[in-house]
């Protein structure tokens, strides 16, 4: 790999590009020989950590960065200790190293000390002189500075250097998230945009096209669409199985959940279960296929059932049933379809499955969540599994009624009665439903057992929310969102949900 990287540098040296070997970083940050980069972050240590791992992982001995430090704690050819040097002596020693180590990276972590010890105007003049030496020796140098500590000088230094990388560290619900923003040293489309990243062991992963990764899959948008179209011609012939690589530990929990649910399903079954988001899921599958997370295997011919064409319009009996009182529709559907799902056994199994899955995921993620994150993730996972199980049960019901899951699309007018019957059938709970806007509905559950004898600062009845979201997405072929806006666990009178279609 190093040989190939060195060859690539040699071939491209005429254009002056500097490559770290990290595909996404090199795409985002267009580094060139003979330039200086200001790196700012609130912690001051984050920038150093990022550069260290970038060069340790992707560099070699000839590219080992020169560290310009105060009291470095060790000596070596790659260290310049400026702790007892004047600004003039620093420049003399630094320029000597530049001549000796041309076309090499330099990391300056001693800039704060130089600012404290020296007159600002004199220091800025020194930076101007350094720019000439950097260009002359074709080095690439990173100035590390804590953001906001020397605000006025920071702006002036930024105006002198060739570009900047701003690092942001934010905290959301007890979890720290780092991101980087390139300034000037990039293509216009990347300028000042934030790109989240994580460091896993010795890997530096940037959030790129929906996942944390250190490589570009090499597929254009057109190629992805071509592969999706090709797979769509073989929906019943291909199924998803695990590939030779695994998801990164920093991938969103939803990715782990989705991956676990898709394995073993044919593409046709996935379209049945997720009609409103099938194209997005197909793009995810194509990307995972390109990185080795999944592979598409052939379905055994004996497992391929004959394809039955259905109608988008529901049958007369289905229309009639959804116009009858909900209690009567409930009985008719029970007689026609049988008890596809039972309560509370299915609910318990769903909760248990989600808990087991979450524990496995947290183990993979090396326990980086806080207790609050775990509680939040448990609720999210329960909602996800309720969503999936509701889709599966709904497909069974639709087929039992003689309808086609992929073709059937209901009218919004049928939603209130459908919702009452579904909640009664799936969860044995009664609900009142009303339309509040064109495609917005509210449903109220008075006797909710999901939060019985429970106290919480936030709504916790995620199972019916996930179930209704799934059912409406499947029956109306639109992305549906359900938010619990009041919950008895919070001390509210009832559990109330807002449903938005499309």
C-alpha cells in the first residue's frame, strides 16, 4: 500500500498535491506542498490527536511529521524544542529543518506559547516570513491554536495562512461529537461545511454518504442508480446476506437494526415491507455491497412463489369493512384473517428481541454511551422492532384478505377506522382518532398499559408509535411519522399521538 501511495505522490507531484492516503480526508481537504494550514479547536488537543493518527496510519518514515513543541518530553530528529528559544532563534532553527526536510509535514503545537511570549505585530511579521520559507522548501505546515482564546490574533493569522481546518466538539445528550470544517483549502462545495468524525482505535472515520468510513466506495451516483435498476429486475431472485466486512462501530444504531432485519430477506420481501422507503434502502444495500458489508445471493428456485398481480384499489369487501363501526370491522377481520398477532406475547417478544439486539450493538460499540443514551436507545430500538413486526403482521393480514401488499393503496378517508381496528387487533388497545389537518391525525389512548405504573420525563410508549408509523407507511405508500405528544407516564391525562402522512 505504501509503495502505491508513494508512486501516486510521485505521479501527482507536478500538480503539487499532498496526499495523506486517507481517501475522504484527501477529498475534503485539498492540501498542497508549500502551504500552511491553521487548525483550531476548543480543546486544543483534538487537532493534535487527529493529525497524529492521520500520519501514523497513512504515512511512512519519509513522511514522519516534524513536531515543533515547547518542552516535548523527548528528543529526536523529528522534534524541535523551542521552549528556551527566542522568536529569532526559533525561525533560524525552523528554517534549517525546512531545508533538511523538504516536502515534509510540520506540526506546530507551540503557537500559544509564542503568542504569549512575543509582541503580536512582531509575531505576525514572523508568520509572513515563514510563509516564504514554506513555499521555498515545499513543506506543508499545520498551526494548532485553541479557538477563541486569542480571537484577534486568530483572525489575523487566518488571513495570512493558505487555509484552515476548524474542529468543532459539541455535546448532545451526554455524548461528545467532533466534526471538521475545511476553510479555503478545499473545493467550493466543501467550504465551511461540517463533517462529523470519530476515532476508533487507530482508525479515523469521517461521516461520508450516510456512514462513518475512511474510504470512498468509488461509485458515482449514476452507477449506484444503474445497479439499483439492475437489482430491481431480479427482486424475487436475490436475497440479502452478510458480507466479509462488518459495520463500523460508529455507524448509527438504525443501520445496525436495518442490517439485522434485512439479512435473509429477498429484495421482493423488502419491497413488501418497506414500500415507502424501498429506493433509499436499495441505495443503502448497494453501498453496503460495495464495501463488503452485504452480498446479494441467489434465492433457491424452490423458494420463489408464483407472482400474483393485485389491484391498487381495495376489494369491495375491504372498503365495506372499513366503513363499518370499528368494533364490527375488528370482528370481521378476525374471522377472515385469524389471529395473526397476539397480545401481550408479541409485545413481550418484541421488547425482549430489541433489548438483546441493543446489548449486542452496545458491546460492538465498546460501551461509549452514557446511561441516558442507553435508555434512549432502548426506546428507539423498541420502536424500530415494533415498526418491523407491525409491517410483517400487516403484510400477513393483507394477504389473508386476498389483497396485494405491494399494490394496495388506501384512501386517507379510511385511516381513522383502519387505525382503530389495527390498534385493537395488534395491541388490544382502544383509541379515538380525529383528523386535525389535511394529512395530520391525532389518536388518543386512555387506558394505555405500555406506561402503566411508570414515571418518566419524556413519552415512553414507543411500541404503538412505531406500529402505527409502519402500518400507515405500508397501507398508504407514504412516509409516515408518529410523535407521542402526551403520555400518562409524564403525568398527562391520556397518551396522545400525532400522525403525519407523507
